[in-house]
């Protein structure tokens, strides 16, 4: 079975892409890609291209990405986008758009942290 996007990024080491990831969100996205790819591939005739299966995998990967809400989710979102860009799951332009969204989300988190009221410290007697 091919690695997600390996046709689009032939310069990458495919063995490196098969190694397990330490990021649970990226692992979840890869799992979604493989599941959708295999399901679509099984429905194709032997003489058909696997392009529809790869496309189904790419779409499943994107749907499995965490929403960029909250600091940890934004970090996971960025990790998923980075992996997707490195393996050809998303085109560079789409990756730029997704990373710009993550940048906006991080800015909103910083703004929220500055404007939210600070908890009052308890007086010690």
C-alpha cells in the first residue's frame, strides 16, 4: 500500500513516512487516510487507477484533523497540516491556507489570554 501522497512527493523517503508518529492527532489522520484509501481501493476494478482511492484518503485525512480551537488542538492541527504537506496529501497552496488559519487561531488565543480577567489571589493569613 502506498504512503499517503507518495506519488506527489517522490523526493521524500517513503520509509521515513511509514514510521510511527509520536503525535496522536497525526496518527488518527493517517489511520483515517488508510481506512478510506483501502475501502475505495477495494471497490475499484483491478485495471483502474488508484487515484480515486488516494483522493478519498486525502479527504478523510482532512476531515479527521482536529479543529484549531484551544492551544493543544492548534498545535495538533499544525502537525497534521505539516505532515499532509510533506506527503502530498494537500497541495502547497492549501497547506498555506490551513497554516494561515492556525496563525489566526493562535492570535485569538493570545488576545483572549490578555483580555480575560485574572483570577484573584486568596489572601493568606
